[in-house]
């Protein structure tokens, strides 16, 4: 599993598109891939949107973490997770935004620990961290 992360509009998606050029990939924007997906290359982006929607529907952090772990555990795929660095320590005023930030922080910790490689994108410039 490879993680590409950075701030909003820093070129993360373009970096991944360039890396996967000429390869078939299933893009999942704001959702996790279906368990039946057969593509070898799977890209998961917009995780923050998925988390917010799930929290608004009343799902718990434990449930969300379980779904992420199931996705990571799919051995037959090459996964690229595009993650957005949110808030930089600024605490949002709205309850759902605070909860989303906290849940995403814990999910990101899990994903970063599981990743084989991590690339930070800073305004289009990649920096390999792991």
C-alpha cells in the first residue's frame, strides 16, 4: 500500500495519475472500493468526505476503522491512498467537523503504520518519507 498525502490542491491526484499512466486503475473518490472490485490498482481518495458522510449517518468510529481495515487487508490489490492533511492543529468549531478530524487522525495513524511507502506532496513536489 502506498500513501500520497499533502494539503488541499497540492497536486496529489496528478502525482498518482502520472505514476499510474498506462495502467488500469479503479478510482474511488469519497468512498471505499466495493469488496468485489477486481482491478489490480485501486486508488482511494477523498477519505475525509466518506468519513464525514458516515459520521452524519450515525456510524461509529469503530465501524469506520473496521471498514478501512477490511479494505487494507485486500492482498490481491495494489492500493494507493490519497489523503488530505486537514486543519494543521486548528480545532473546528462545528461538532461534526471536530469529530471527523479526530476520527481521520486515528485512521491516518493506522494507514501510515500499515503503508509500505509514503510520499508527501508539497505544491507538486514529491518527498518520499517511507
